[in-house]
């Protein structure tokens, strides 16, 4: 008999039989069992006796007393006076209006059930005697509030207060129970809000708040429940869960929120649920799952989203749930599943998608479930699936249970289920199958896999097989005589368009059935409900049974939102056909939203250039410097690009960073660029240390002051703290960075100060020049001649001045006449190489030739006025002594002077000899022709030994034709014989120690009649003295570019003299 009883009933009878002798024994010791009650061991059951008061004396041995389901309104403490062993008392379903007083036995009671009474208040003094109470049930009473003084400090572990009228919880109402309380149930009350931190119960593990009136849960509402494992809040009507609503529940494993009004799942209210394993969200109004919703719930193993309003499953809907085991999305409105929506759910075993609308997912997508490597069960009932392709279930190698029931499936491709090697159950019921040759494989396969008990399938076409089970049709009857299902014949094409233009997609299909055809267009796998579509149908050929259908989609004024993949779906009663997906790309040229601006900053600061652009697709931003990608700042790791801020930084800028920076924005539609100039300001500084010089008397001294700074500083030289008095022996070069003193004398010795300044500051440096006395070159027979030559020179100069004044009118007549008559071109080409001294940087050559005339800015002695000192560089030098030669002192300074007076750096265009070698007198054949200009000086009409003039004179010069152009036309000025030329070799010219330079005749071919002319450098007033009233002030150098088609001759210019000897002939314009 015992073997026939179930385990629970068997245990009950065994306990009852075992308790009988114990009860009999205690009857003798402590009293007999009450006549109306039932005794079992230490249990006395007096329930359901309709007692209004306790009748009789309760035996002292009772430990469990059941007085439930009576009509007790009052408990007499005397009745319980002897119950020293009582630890459980059931008084539920009575008419008590307060917690009864049980006398001394109260301290032993651990379980007290007062449910379904009329208790309206929970008072501290009534519960105070129950010092051993662990379980208290006050459910189904009339308690309306819980105050801070409701519960004394009791070892309570379970508190049940379901189905009361509690509408408010006073802060601290559970504080006295915080040390022991583990389970709290407040279901079916009237709570409308949960105050923050109301539950300060660190040991509570289970909390139930079902069927209350909570509409909103604020942040930190459950803070303090560090040990909570389970929280139930079903059927509250919760519509809003604020961020951090469950913050502090880091150990919670189960959260049940079914039957509420939640509309979305976001990480804000899930924040902090790091150990959550089960989340029940069924029967809500959830329509959206935010992309990062599961960031803090990555240990979730079960997710229930059934019966919600989900319409889309995005690619990020379940990202992060790598350990999810069961996912229920049944009874939603899902019609779109993105590619990769289930990616990452590698441990999912059960997926429930029943009663949705994902037919296109199964019919058209390529392996929508392929990421579910461990899926065992897949439920797809009621999804309006009409066809199953070979790729519908690709990747489900471990699937064991597939349910496709309640779908009107019309076609199943060959081997559509072949990849599911472990499939054990296939549920399918349909009466719409197209039983043609493509379905011939199904009956044998079903029989082989023994799935027939789970499948109910019958034919709908052809008409002769309609209604017959596919398993009852002979295999020879599965034939293809027509194609009632539409077949795509024209696919839509991928296109690119400009924003604002119109786009058209065309799609065609053919069918042999006269079943009504429906057309639909999808964009990114979603149907277009309000699209402009034009449909038409026509017979493919006359007399044929095949009808061709064409649908045209018109997109007007496309915008960026129009981009996507477009697909047409053509359907009839026998199924749907899906076209290829045609991509539409909308482009727009980039436009700048931020443009770089010109910037001027100091050296060492940070340059900030902004550049941003919009376009479609988003343009790429690139930077260039001076048209290239060579950034000095990048090489030195001083360049930083901030893509997020559209900012380009150069830290610790240097003059190397100066340039034009170009920002280019480019996309497939085109490119635009904007430029900004970066200017770096730098205080003046010495690029090379100033070096003292010592030269021998008569040598050339070169003092260097190599300046740096931005803008380039202006240089000023002073001597011995005073102004530098310039003579014909002083020259400046390279923007005053070189001070050249020719024929040094003892008076030139001293301290020279180079002062450089720009708007940012001034810098000074000193260099000392020493002049050593040389041998007495004037001793001997030439000494007296030198002294005599001085007086002779003075006389000759005076005569020359008078001669030139008288001949001024004649000179101008000759100039005008000669200018009009000249028909030949004149050009001068200098091809000599530029040689700089070894201690002069080569880059200085870009700042001007050494022969350029420089103006020295010299402050006056009193400091109240300033004057400009004009140097008297002429491009060549004459002797200052006799014609027999110069004194040559070999002290090494020739190197400096040779480079300083290089013929290419001077404006003189003829050949040079050496001025530092004795007896260097040019002969008549020492010059070579320069196209149509003579390289040798013409007659100057004054003695070459003349000294300084007290008054400036103007000397007219005539051009001389070279031997390449025929006989030279010789004319003389006043004071010279009319039939004779001045001696051709009366001047010393050269490069101070350099061998005579001779141009090659064949290297300078005579220009043609219309030969192109080069720019010609002209000296104006190069010999103007400091105190002379020159007609023009300035640099003394002018470059004139002539049109190649203009007729230009060798003109005459006027040149004042103030102590210089012979001037070089030039081809140029008349000085004005």
C-alpha cells in the first residue's frame, strides 16, 4: 500500500503514525488533547471551529497551535499562561482588531500568523513582547501606514504585509528590523511612490511590491538593499524608470517588471545591475531598445520581452548579452530585423519569435540566424511566412527544434533544411503549397528524417492536386508546366545623384497566373508606405499566357535622408519575389563652416588654425604648407591636429613655420580649399657671433653682422659710440649686414656697433677693427710723383667741371637725337659666378648683390636730427694713385675683398681685371663685345688721377659700338680733341686679385631684329656725396623690364661725380 502512495502523502502518513505514541505519552503527562481539536505530535489543530473564544485548557506540551478560521475577537492571556513550549501560533482568518497579548509565552513564539483579520495599526508596544519572533504575517488586514515606531527591534526575518491599505511608508519604518529582515512582501497595497532610500535593509534578499500603484521610480529608490537577490514589481502601471532607479542593487539576480507601461529599455535605469540574470519585461509597451541598453547587464541569461510593441530589431538591440541563454520576443510587431541583429548571442539556446511579422526575414535575408551557433529551439509560428529559401536557416547547425506552424507556406526550396544536421522536430502545417517540380524533394526527405508526425502539408496548385497531402501525391506528378509565382525580369539599378535632383527606380516581373499582383517598395528592408509609385501590366507577347508587370518608384528632390538600399517586392497568391537591392547615394559639394584666418604671432607661442566643412558624404580635411606636405613642425613633433575640434595647432612656433597653410575639404563630389598665412614675429638676434677683425693698412676689411628676426630687422652701424662717417671707401651689402671698408687706414680702426631693430625690439653688438701699419709704399722715385699727382688731379677736376657745365646743352641735344635714331637692341648679360667669402653665409646672396648701393642710417651727433649717408659703390674701382700700380700687402684680406667685389654682384657688366696687381692697364683689345654694348669705359674727359671734387659735375657719355657691330662711333665732349678718343686703358677695373674675366664671344650672339630683352639694372647717382644735392635719393638701383617687342637703344644717362674716377657705360634709360 505504501508503494502506491505518492511521496508527499506517504510522508504525511508516516509522520502521523510516528506522532501517535508521542501524543499518547504527552496525554498522560501534560493533559489530554481537547475534544474538538486534533493533535499530532506537539501540534494542536483547533481551526475552523467557529470559536468566539478559546474553550477548554490548552495542554502545556503544545508547540504548534492552530486557531485559524474561527471568529475570535479577543484572546485571553490566561489561556496561554502555561504554554511554555509554544513557538508557532496561527490566528489568521479571525476577527482580531489588534495584535493579541499572549502573556509570558509571547517571548518564545517564532512564527505568528495574523493574516485576514481586522488589524488597522501596527504598534510597537503590541509587538514588543515577541522577542523571538522570526516570521510575522499581517496580510489582508486594514493597516494603512507604517510609521517609524511601528516595529520594535525584533529578530524578524520574514515580514508579510500583502493586501493591506498601506499608502505611505514613513522614513525609518523598517530601521529596527535592518539587522535580520530577509524577506519583505508588500503586494496589493496602495503605494504610489517609493521614497528614496526608504529601505535601509542591508540583509534583505527578497522584496515584492506587486500590484501597487507606483507609476514612477526615482533614482536611488532602492539604495541600501545591498544583499537583495530578487525584486518583483508586476502590475504597478510603471511608466517611467528614472536613471539610477535600481542603483545599489549590485547583487540582484532577478527583476520582474511584467504588466507595466514601460516604453523603452535604456542603460539609465539598468545602471548598476551587474549581477542581473533574469529580466522579465513582458506585457509592457516597449517599442525601443537603446543601442547601449545592456552595458551594465552583461550577465543576463534570460530576457523576456514578450507581448510588447517592438517593431524593429536593430543591430545593437542585444549587443553585450554574450551569455544570454533564452530570449523571448513573441507576440510583438517585429517586421524588421537588421543584418547582425543577433550577432554576439553566441550562447543563446532558445529563441521565441512567434506571432510577429518577419516573413521577409525568412524569405529574403541571407542567414538571419547564422550568428546563433548554439541555438537549440527556434519558434516561428504565426509570422506570415510564405516561402522558405536555402539561406533562411543557414548557420543553425545545432538546431534541434524548429516550429513553423501557423504559416501559409507556399514554396520550400530544395534542401532548405539540409544544414540542420541535429534537427529532431520540425513542426509545419500549411495548405498553400505550390506542388511543382521544385517541391518533389520534400516527401522523401520528411520520410527519411521521420518528421511526418509533426507535418501537415497539402497542395494548393496545380488545380488537379489541390487539397491533397504532399505525402499522398505521386512523385511523377510534381511537374513545372507554368510559373504562377512572379519572377523578377528587370532589376533596379544602383544610382548616385546630387542633392535636390529626381531619381527613378524601375523593376519588372513576369507570371503565368492571373492572380492579382501587388507591388511594394522597401528602403533599407522597411516598407515605403507613402512612396510615389507607378504600376503597369502588359502581355509579354501576343497570344502568350505570360503577363509582365512593371513598377516604377519616383523620388522627388532627393535629400540625404533618401540614401539607402531600395528593393521591390512583387507578390501574388502564389508567393513573393524580391529584387536585388539598389543603392542610392546622394552627394553634395563640401562647404566651409570654419575657415582658417591669417595669423600673426610671436615666436614661441602656439598657432591655432581652424578649419571645418560640411558636405555629403562628410568631407575629409587635409592641410598643406606652401602647396606641399613638408611641415617643419611635424618633423619636430610640434604639430597637433584635433579632428574632434576641427583645430590645427603648431606649438612653439619658429620662423620656419612661416608660410601659407591650405585647408582642403574633399569628398566624392569634389574639393574646396582655403588659405591662411602664418606670420611669426621674432625679436632681432645675431645668427653669428660678432668677430673682431685685424687687417693691414690698405687692405679691405669686411665686418659681419648677420641678423635674424621677423620681420627682418633694420641694421644701423655706428663707430666708437658716434655716427659712422661714410666715404667712398665704405660700402654696405646684404641689407647692411656686411660693412666693407676698402683701402683701410689707421683712422678706420675702432669699435663698430651693429644695431638691429624691428617692431619687437632692438639688439646691439660690438666688433672691433684693428688696422696694422704696412710697409712704406710711397718711398722711392714714386713718392714725389704721388704728391704731384694730387695737385694735378685737382686741376684736372676743375677743368673737367667747367667742361661739363659748358657742354650740358650739347649733351641733352645728343641724348634726344641719339634716342630717336637708335634702332638696335641693347642687352647686357652677366654670367660670372658669385663667390662669397668663406665667413659670409650663402643665403645672404638672396638679399641683394654686394654691389648694391646701401643707405646707411646715421644719427647726428646731437641726436636731434638724422641724415641718410649714401654709399658710392659704382660697380668697379679706379686707382687712387699713379698709373704704375697699387701697393699690394698680402695679409689674407684679399679673399674677403675678392668676394665682396665679385663682378656678378656688381652692376658693372663688362670684364674685370685685378686692382691689386701692379701694372694692370687695360689695352685696346682687352675687352670683348657685349652684344651691342661696349664693355670698356668710354672717354670720361677727366684725368683718372683726379681727387675729390668740391662740387658735383655731370658728365655725358656716348655709347660705343663693339667690333661685332661695326666701327665704333666716337664722339668727344668739350675738352677733348674732336678727332681722337680718350685713351681706352686709363682706368683700373677688376675684382681685387682675381684674374681678368673675359666673356666668350660665341656665348653672346647678337640679338635678332626682334630679340627679347632682359631686365637691365641701372645705377642712378651712384656717386652722390653726403653733402651733395643729388637729384634723386634712394637705393640708386633700378631694374627696368622692357617689352620684348619694343625698340630699345643704348641711351645716355647723367651721372654726378664727387671724387670718383671713371664710370661704367650702361645701356638703359635716361635718368630722371
